[in-house]
């Protein structure tokens, strides 16, 4: 088993084994930072759902008020006027069947999000093996299959993130960079937590938010007070 380095051990030593309020956890994570680059800050949530049942799958999107610290590269697959609309809204790449072929033949994935119009989904469906494993497949539930391409592009550029449970009922979502002002990271995290809480399935029984951890790329995990988070959302 690989031994931890002295820096991460020192960082862990400053984190008490207790749940922290979000407003306290963010400055602490920034204080114990030791990496020499601008780390990504992430929230990990453990939910009281059984994703094997389709009606307990938790999925949705949230626009983070302060974005992620980088602009996402957006590909729009559409036809005619919708391509022009997408370009005007700031799409990085636009096209129709030509883009579908480029992805198929070249395994091209030099983008962070894909928006497609409903009429193009028959063609886009052929890209499942390439886009699916990367979490890039357009989906009506996340607003990425739509004729409102301009709105979709603008939301993604503004900091829209997608969340969904994995097979273990876990969700991992970035909420910004460690260099962000603490209040901006708190606001982004609150937006994400609110979105996940609002997406609670009606069929979920018992405790919904079982655990929440705030971490950075190299930093220690800080347990958040999940009971207080739920209480604040229902207040």
C-alpha cells in the first residue's frame, strides 16, 4: 500500500474528525492547500437511494452562480438556422451529419458538452459508444436535447453542471477552483446541494443525504454536516 506524503498528512492533521458547516469547511480547505496549481474543488454526496431502480435514479442540472473557473467547449449538432443560432450564442463547434461522422471516424472528443436538436438525435444516437462513457451524450432531462440551442449554450457557458448517481448511489460534481473567494465556492456548493435535494425521488425512503464530503484535487476530504444542509433547504 502506497504511503501518504508528508504534505497530505499535515493537511489531514488540521481537519478534525467531525462534520463541518459548509461556511467553515471551505476556508479550511483553502487554508490547508499545499498543491502548486489551482486545484478543482469537488463535492461528493452519498445518497439513500437504490439506483438499480429507475425511479430512484437522481439526475439533474444546476447553473453554478460563479461557474467553474473555465469556459466549457460546447458542440452543437443541428441543421440550418439552428447552427447559426448556436454560433451566435457562443458555441465553439457547430455542424450536422459532418460532426457525427467526424466523431465516429476520428473518435474526436475535443469538447466538454454536446447539445443536439431533437431532429438530429437519430444520427447522434450512433455516437453512444463514444459519448456515453464520457458522460457527453445529449439528454432531454439535462436540457441538452432541445430546439432552444441558444439557451442551452448560454447556460452551459454560464456554469451549468450535471449531476447523476452512479451504481453505488454516489454523486461527484466540481463546484469551482480553490482560488475562488470562499463566499463564491460556498454559493456554488449551496446551489448544487439545493439541486440534489430538490431532485429527491418520491420513492426514496429513510435518510436521503447520507454523507457529504468537500475536497480538492490533492487536498483532504472534509465531512460536511448533512443534517444541517437538509434542514437549511427545508427552512
